[in-house]
C-alpha cells in the first residue's frame, strides 16, 4: 500500500470511528407553579410529563429526536407566567409549551403563543373561556373543562338529592373560581336545583370564617367549592372546626381534593364528591400500566393533573409524527381532530374549539380514596362548541 493510500485509509477509519452527532432535541417548555399555593398541582404536572418523556425517549423519542423538558416557575401568577413563557419562546426557542395551571395564565400565554407562532396546551386549567369565547387557534386543552366536570357532577347530584336541592357556592376570586361556579350553577339549575347564595374568597385565603355566617343563614343542603391546593385544607378544616360539615354535603371542582392534598385533609375530606376526567379506579390496561409506572417512580398515586400531563406528551408525539415535522402550522393541523390513547382511554381533540372529548366520572372520597359513583360518556359531557375565532 503506497503512502497516499495508507493516509486515505487512516482518515476514513478515523471518520467512521467518530460518534454520530446527537439529534437536536424536541424542546417542550413547561411554565407551571413549583412554589406557592398551587405547588402541589405543579408537582403532579411535572411528574406526569417527566414519566411520559422518559418512556418516549426510551423508545426512540419523537421522529428520532429526544424530548427535553425545560421548567419555569409560574407561581400561579399570569404576569409571571407570561414573562417566563416569553423567555422560553424567544430565548430557549421551545417547540411547544405547556404546564400553566392558573386559568388566567393559560389565557395570557395563549396570546403569546399566537404572537410567537408557537403552540401551547394546558393539562390543568378549567375555565370554559379557554376553549370558548377566548379560544385561540394555537391553544389546545387535553384536560376536561369546567362544563364537562359540572355535567358529570350535576348528573350524579340530581339523582342522589333530587330537584329543589339548596346549593351554596364558595369559590376563589379569579378566572377559574368564577367560571367553575358559573358552570356548575348552570348545570344544577338546569336540573331544577336552587342557588341559595355565593361568595368568592381571595386566592391564598387563610381565614374562611367571615363567610360562615352568611352560609349558615342560607341553610344549604350542599356546598359547592372550587378552592384548590393548600386553600382546600384551610377551608375544609375550618368548616369542620365551626361545625358546618354536619348535615352538609360538600361537592366541588376536580382540583379541590386531589391525591396531593388528601393526606393533609384526612377525615375532613370523607364524603366529598367531584366530577373528574380521571380516577385511579378506571379499569383499563392503559391505566393499570400507567398506575404501576407512576407508583414505582414517585411512591404516590397520580391525580387528574398527573394523568392529563402524562397523556399530553403522547398527544404531542402523535401530532408531530402525523405531521412529520415540528413546524407549528403542520402540527396544529395534525392536532385538530386527532385521536390518541391515554390512561383515561381514547381521547379526541375536537377540531372546532381544541377541547379534548373524554368520558367523565363522579367520584366520592371514602377513607382517603376516590371511588367512582357514576359515569357520563364523553360526547354527552363535552357540551357545545362555542368557539368562533377559527
């Protein structure tokens, strides 16, 4: 072998020996509360996203690219959420954004997503406005909205208590709180139950006793509440201390009592009933597999936030693979009308308003566990498409 041939062979050998360049990751920004009142919800969001991401990466990623999650703390504050989202869109150059818990944050981040020509999805926010009158072509909701929760809960309550049942409402004073109260009130009144009062407390409220006099005077049979996170423990404990839980059925939004605050609530949560899109009791192969993986990873049960966040990664994966690209316009088209499998079963992303259609359940807390008491099929629970923007 002459000198030139030997040199050429050496160069070729060295090139073959070089490791292949790693594929550019698919970047998903996560703006979620990691501190503050809603930190327990943010923890479930993080767990669900990370579990699904590990599974996806272990099976080859998305289009052969690994998924990278980049977290920012939104503190359940819309102003903070928009600042963090702008950083992820402009500086980090994420392909997709999720995580927002506060409904006001989701609405604000949706506007940013449009301006940056990026897509965003919530796995938590309940406000009907997100996929209703304030819908956005760039925002998708994989979790159940307030109206879906209300349909499942009101259907059960009408059968359990009947027409004429007196209901008092106590919600947190911001977008989600007012929207969830309005949604359930409409569903209950449509079934001939009556409203005897309502009040809204500040987010992060420490003392609910000033509202108890008005509640006693109204003599409700049912209290509906949509407080969440650490506020739930304060409200339920104070209701018990002031003797208001006696002969009062407490019901509410699906985020009020979760696996994250169940331990702090203890016995005061027993009997609470809510409408949800997820329960660990769902008897399906997909849910059993998810439950086993979640419990092994975190030594805890998932709640609806963990399940919906887990399902989101598979929603995005299915859309990108259908689009064969992470391009915003192509993925948006692929997401509209998409069906994908989740721990809850198959979901469908309604093309008209970007709201996920899914079966809904009424569940009751019994000895620290959620027990399914009734089910409403997805098409019956989802309600009409009221989005007119696209």
